[in-house]
């Protein structure tokens, strides 16, 4: 027996040695010195597969998803052979330690470190660094792996990375040109930063609207690491940035999380000092908005960090920066490799403490609000549940009774009568801190100078009434919703219009060639009231279909809708079904402008909305081609936020106006409004500053240099929530209440329309959540939020606030659907 063990041991050692000997460095494997070329994503994947093949005892690869362009998403698990052999036990112990699964952990000595590379596709040095990092971990730093599990995601955003790398490879000179004006340093629209749908994946962690994020969150929640690093790049003149982060810190961040960021930073500094490299800490990159690769992990108990190397899409393989330094890809990836390894080192040295402090983070018995109770439209509650499921946050149905607390609708103390249809999300659960961050009415801001929006509170985003209660609200087990039943033959059918799901239903009906009407006035039929916007489908309208009832039933089933039956066109209260107030919906042909001049984020959010959410076809037209585009092929033209100065020259503006006069609809979003505001023939006007400009100037002379930045904050709105007044008798607002909470992203303000409909406007400037500077606020009183201005037979429709921003403001999306299908429905049929 002993002999056999000895023999196996010798055999084991030989195998380990020989496999390690076959392990190639990235340079040997790729056939060029790492950093002298950009590696395409498949080459990176091939290298990681090579590492797994050569060191199967220490490395395990797992495909966790696939991008829109069908590139695989991988994680590499790296640790000692013993740990990797026990990986499932390590995982369950780790989750038990956090209270995320039942039971007490049998071992809490392993640190779990997750390194995420290249979330922004054109910050391309980090994926190169991921290859060198795994190689060095396995060949030079094996001892850290004894008590550390390292999880490497070599590329979070392969579609964006390859967009950048392919463009660079086809553009760059050989040898590379260090002149910053060379074309290889100037990416064309939209650049490689975002994913396929042009979303910034480093703003998508909390909303998880993109396939990369949803797939990653599944793996992330399975592991909930102690440490998470998100590797980035910034401008070519900036030194390296690492933790500790800048203020504001969200108030739930613990002292320990702050402390350990400092310890990590000091460990990095040791290596940077030795080489004489420049770096900075504690400035610029704060920890507040929850949807980043540093904050999200932080609110899930990790030490979440952003590391920033100078470089970015401008740097290429080498560039001469303003300080006269030639910044190379080799240098950039060397820095990222250094901080990656240093992170693993310091985590390994503190594995026990990481475990004990991690466990404390998940005790949430002391949070002020214990329960958030949400009430409203069942579809909206369903889509919120989908979001909570992505984060594995628990919820339940309310039991009947009165609940008191902070009332989101009024911004004061109040109450609601809860029923089993209402949703309760408790903060007394392991992920309670994330619950607080996402649901609390107004996140406490320690500093107004922040990197991003300061408001996102979920009840407002989902359009639900809510109470935040300081006591525990009882819950019941989930109750199943009603399922659609087979519709019998009838005169017609009605579907209420309340949510985006209703919009999706309409899109599906139109695609199935079913003719649909909507009502501009409320009516009663069969004793049931139907609001404005309700959809009416009649047998008489659909005689062109060979199997109308079968087709309708199939759409109703797929879209999961409950319809009401009407047996007669004679309504209990008018309008009757044949009334001119009940209008046929023309299937709309929609075009969207994209390309230079448009905001790629705004365009991308619209593209994703039509393709993946509404599932209704749109045609994207490049701004370069607008001059020769035949607009008569479309009913609706959407202008994403952007600068249209050169696209809408005199000729093109004339063309656009003539098309609208003859019945076209323009939908302009956010900054696109400036193409029309103050122009002849438009009643859209920018709101004048109340304060006398001269007076403001004279005050500003007295502001000290150091205080300039702070003074500037007075003019800022950095994402704040306001309550607007809504004219819900206008088709653009069908399905909405008489108020709507809007997310204002900036301080631009437009006066009320004289010659148009002010569908939603601000009549007071109470801030419900987020930061708004005093001067910016003054300007907002009596301003337009959504409106319509008619020209001839067509319309200009204005969205001052972008309802598609990052695609998370669920309750705003129906305004866009309404604008397309309901507003000015007399428009021509093609
Ligand atoms: Zn970045």
C-alpha cells in the first residue's frame, strides 16, 4: 500500500512538472511579444484554453455566456490543485459564511479574488494583461494559490474589444505612429467602448439589461467574491489610478471595506515606488452609483475597485502624450499585471480576516427601513421581480393590512392598504444592503461632486406606489397570477393599456397582421370601464385573416394577456366601437438616425429597445446618408440625443419640415431638441436663466480658484428625480396617472409650449431624490418634460428627459410607444 502511494506520488510530481514545462508564456503562444500587437478575442480564449490544457490541476475554464455577436464569455478558476479539487466545497463554505446558504462553514481560510478585464472594449491593455497575469500566477506565485482562489474574466466585453482591435489592426501603420493626430489614434463612431447594442457595460451591473451582464451576474452570485477588480483605462496623460477610491462613498460602505482598500493601495504603491511609476489614489473615482464594477461588488460585500491605466482608445500600440512620454501598450499592460498580482498577494496574506469581515457585512439587522412595500400594476411588479431575481434578492407578497412609513408619492410620511397583490422586499436578508441601495428614497450623498447620477430609486423607476417602513411587514407565499384562457368567438375584445407589456402585445398583434383600434375616450361595455388607450380588436376589422381567432389566441397566449370580451358594438356609455374616437392603429414604419452626430448611448438604447424589448422593426439610417434618404418610406423618424448642427443643414431641415407637414412624425430626444429650439416656426424655447447674468458674473469673480469646481455644482443636476404633472388625456400619456416621476439627467430646461401640447411638465421643483444645484433648480420651474407640436398633418414630439437612458427607467418607456402608435394617428398610411 505504501509502495503504491509512493509510486502515485512520484507519478503525480512527474505529471505536474511536465505539464508546467509545456506551459507557454503569452508571447510564445501568440507568436509575438505581448504588447507589440493587439490580440483578437479568440486568440485570448485560445491562450486560456492552452493554460487549462497544460495545467488542468490548477486551472478550470468555464463558459458562462455568449455575446450578441456570438463570442464566448469565459471565467478561469485558478488555485492550488487541492483547492481546485474541492472547489464546490470552497464555494458552499464561502456562501455559508455570508449566510447566503444555510449552515455553518467548515472552513473559512480561502480568499476569493475576482479580476474582471476590458469591460470597456477600447481600454484594450487589460485583456492583454489578463494573459500575463494568469501566466505569472502559475509560474511565479504558486504559493498565493494555496489559500486563494483567483477567478479571471479575461474579457467582459468581447464584442467591443474586437470592434476596437479589428479597427486598429486594419488602420494602424507599421511600425505604429506615435503622432496623436494619426488616424490610428482617432476611433470612428461609435468606438470600441460599448457592447454590441452600444451600452456601457460599466453602468449596467444593477440594471442588467444586457446579455453580458445577466450572464455574469449568474456566475457572480454563485461566487460572491471577497475582492473584485474592474480594470480600465483613462486619458493618455493620466498616471495610474488605484484604490482607495474618492468621496462620495455610499454610507453603507463599512469601515473595514474602506480600510482594506487602503491596504491594497499601499501594497500596489510598494511596487510602483520601486519602479518609480506615477500613480494617484482617493481622487475622481467615487463609490456611489450602484451599477459599476466597483460599487456593485462593494454593496454585495466585496472590496470592489476600479483600476485605471492611462491609455484608452487613443493610445494604440504607442502614442506621444502631452508630457513628451511615449506611452506604449507594453507599459500599460505591465502596470495592470502588477496591480492584478499585487491584489492577489495582499488578499492571500489577509485571507482569514477577509473571511471574518465578509461574514459581518451580511448582518443587516440594523438598517433603518426594514421593508419596502410596492403597489401598482401587476405587469410592473412582474418586471421588478425579474430584476430582483437577477440579483437573487428575496421578496414576498404582502399580507392584508395597513402599512405606514415614508410615502414615495408624496415624499412625506404616509400609508397604504396592502393586499396580497403587493410586493414586499425586506432589508433584513443577506443582500439587505443592496436592497437599501436600490430602494431607499434618497441615497445620502456625502459630497455633491460625483462621477455619475445620484438618483435611481426603484419605486420611481418602475412607476409603483411604495412605502418604506421601519418595521417588518409580514409576507405570504407567492400567489400565482391569472393565466390567459382561450378566447371564444365574439364581436370584439378589449385589452387595457397600462404597461410596457401592453405595448409589446400591440407590437405582436401588428406583426401578426391583426388590425387593432385604440380609444381616445373612456367607455363602458358589458358593465366594464375601459380607459383611454385600451386596445380594441374586432372580428369585423380582421376579415382579411383566414383564421382570425386562432391567430389572436396564439398572440394572447405568447404575450400572456387577459382580454375582455365585448358582445356588441353598442357601448353602455359612448363611444361605441364604431365611433371616430376609436381609431385604427396604422402599423408604423419607423426610422432612427445613427452615426456621427448622434449619441451612441442614446441610439444604442433605442436600438436595443426596439429589437429586444418591444420587438418591433426599425430601420437605422446613418446621418451621412440622411441627405439622400427618401423619408416618404417612413411614418416616424427618431432623433436620438445628439448634436445635429451639421446633419440638419438648411436643405435637410427643409426636407424634414416638408415631410412633417405632409404627415410625418419626428421624435426628438434630449439634446436633439436643440436642433429645433428657438428656431423659426417652433414654439420650443430654452428656459431663460432667472438670475441676471451680470450679477452672477460679478459673484463668480469672488470665488476662489480652489472652490471653482464646487461653485460649478450649483448649475448641475446630476440625475435627480422630480414629480411631473401629466395631461393623461393626451395620447402620448395614455396609461399613465396624472403624475409621473422623471429622472432629470442634466440642467437643460425648456419653457412650456405656446403652440403645442404640454403632455408632462414640472410645476414645482421639489427634488424627490438625488442632487440638484440651487441655480439649476430655479430654472426648472414651469418647464416642459414631454410635449407635442403639430405642423401641417404631422408632429414634432419632444422628450426633454431621455426615458431610454441606460434602459432602466421602466416607467418612462410607454411614453415612447404611445408617441409612435397613438399620437397624431391621422398620419398618412404608406
Ligand atoms: Zn473604462
